[in-house]
């Protein structure tokens, strides 16, 4: 992914929008250029991901934010085209989409061979069409690069998209950690921006009720996918991401706790 030079602004929370206004007296660093990033606690890479910005029908601003005890992002996308335009995110592991250093030696790992969990505590405020979703990419072989991508899997913990899912097949219901998900699958998926030509399968677990705090046992989802033959034990799990797929509107996410473990 192309990275622009960094522009860092130090601002007080009183002038930040949405949830950042609730942090009185705090100073936060705001990174506003497309694809800027920073690292938290030597393991979490926060990225101002605007992968499909050229599909927009209006102006936009999007930033990633770092404070003393939190990180997050905010956005404002005008227009109403109803396609995913961006995915501001935090990423752990070895992304197949760029050459950033792998900060988490537990990744990649063979599907079904390890436990993958994430503990999190998020404050989220949105207006418009978006979701929040965990995501991982599975590979047919190493190294982790886009040519080896075989599956994309998303776990939606928040859904304000209004998506009808007519473009995907309904697989069934899945329950993990007390949360019920509807599972959808598409067999021949690709990059809607048109930049990349490779194809992969797409599976989404869509929570019936939103949740923004707790522990997600990602390995339970991997085991389910193996049982459905969507993922195999020969696939490698490259990474884990969390972000908001933004279609339009405004929003902000403040992440106060985020701990990824591969065991």
C-alpha cells in the first residue's frame, strides 16, 4: 500500500469531534493523511485505510487518533453511493496487502492449530451507513502476500449498513460466546476498487445484536469454517484486524482496551 508522508497535529480533546469531546484536558495526536499509521504498545498498527475512496460521491475527512490510554479514528464521508469506501483499523500480524513488519510473531499460523483471542473495550458513535468488524485473511501458502490470499473472513460486531445480503449465500446461524450470528458466504470475491485482480472467498458472521466490549474467541469461528470446508487445515491465518467499514456519514471509535493473543 502506498504511504504518504506523515502530518501530525496535536490537538486538545475539546476540539475533537464526537467521542473525543468526552476526554477533557487530554492531548491527542491526529494523523489525517491517507494511509498514515502508527504503532501502539509495539504490537498494534493503526492505519488510516481509505482503500476505496475513489468511489465516493462527495468530500471526506478521516483521521486516526492516539492518546495516552486510548487510540481510535474518526470520519466524515459525504455522499450516498452505498458502497464501502474505507476501513480505518487496527491490525495485528502479517498483512498480505503490504510490507509492514510483522509485529506479532504468533502470525501466520495454520488454521485450527492455535487459539486466537482478542479482549476489547470500544466506545463507538456513528451516523450514516457503516459497520464495525473484526477481519482476518487466510492464505493458501506462505509468504503472506496478496497472491496467496484464499479467504477473507469478517466478524461484524456492529451493523448500521442496511445490507440486504442478496449478493451472498446464507449459510446458517452460528453462536459463540453467547452471541448469535447470521453467516453469509460469497465464492468469488474481489477488490471492488478495481486496483487488484486476484480473487478469494468472502465469509461474514453478522451479529444479531451489537457488542463493543468483551472477549472474542476467534478460533471458534475458524473451527466452524473448517467444519463447513470453507477454510482448511492447510490454510494459514495471516492476521487479525478491527475497523469500521464506512459507506457514508460521520463517526468515531475510541478503543480503550485491545489485547490480541495467539496461543
